[in-house]
């Protein structure tokens, strides 16, 4: 695969991504996701300590608005929410900010209408490719483990260790592995923004998957990171270099 071909592939990816962003489904998805409020790092820690596998948390009423209800007997996750109160002292009114405990629940503690989900799974199997990629990882000193991860998590990479969700189809696992290999090769000591790292990793996965004649749903993934033609094309050199390393490494 030469640079020209990578460039063409990335242009195709960019226009597929733009289409995905325009879809009614995607607008609805963003609208719903924006209703989960952002938690401070402190509250994220509190959530993690009480439920390490929590995927999406919201309060009782927020879940109701989303068409789901909290299952009876579920143990609430306690976090702190800022609140204000006024007090009069020496004839001066003062506003005091304090924190009160509020209860939130993880999606696994609720039932009802499913939340919309961005589809990035592909079906089927590509014979022999997983083994070639695992051999490549070994040569690159990347450790790959397969684990039964949370449903919406396909894989992750940290410090030369890659973990892939073993409950997905073979082709979805390969897509995830290509994405995580790109993170491991490009971003070990990188200062790039999260958004740019994800665009690079998924663009590498797309280009290499295309080379191996595999289906991908990269456009959906990149739509999540608000990628556009400009943001995708500005990574051409890094993406092409990394894709080449992977493709040559599996020959
Ligand atoms: Zn990623």
C-alpha cells in the first residue's frame, strides 16, 4: 500500500464519517448522551471505588426521563453534588457552597428502553489474520491478552499491554486489535489530544482492515470523536507510516 492509496482510503473514510454524523440516529444519540452529566474527577473516583465496572451512571429521575427505571433493591452509588445556601450574618447575606450526598445508579442497575448504541461491530471471521497479528505483536514486544470485558468496551492498550474483548466476533476483535496496536506504536509517549489519538488509531485500523479486505465501521467511531476531512487528512503521514509497519509485519 503506497501513500497515494492511503490518502484515497482516508478520503473515503472522511466522507463516510461525514455521512454518519448527518444521520438522524447519530443526532439522537448525541442528544441522549449529553443528558448524562459530566462528573468531576473526584466523583469519577467515588463511582469507580463503589462500582469499578460502572459504565453509565445517572440519578433516579434522569433514568426515568430516559425510559428506564432503577431495579428495586439496587444499592445506590453515592457521589457529592455542590449546592448553595444563603445565610444572614451581621446583617450581610452570604452564599455558602457546600456538598451534599446524592445517589446515582449504573445502567446495569436499571431496566427498560435500551439506550441507543453506536454500532462498530462487524460479523464473521478472517482466517489466519489474528495469528499473524499476534506474531507481529510478539516481535514488537506487545503483550496481548483476551478477556471478557464490558459489552461496550472492545479493547484498550496501556504500557505495551493490549487487552481485547474475547466475547466479540473474530473480525471485531481484529478491528479492535488493529486500533490498539496503532495506539501502542504511535502514542506511548505522545502529547496529542485524546481526540487526535483516537482519530489516528481508528484511521490506521481502517486503512489496514481495508488492505486485508475486511469490513469496518470506523466511520461511526470517528463520528463520535467529531472527526472531519481536515482532522483525518492532517494525520496522513503518521497513519500511513503505522499502517505500513503493520502490513509489512504480517507478510
Ligand atoms: Zn482508542
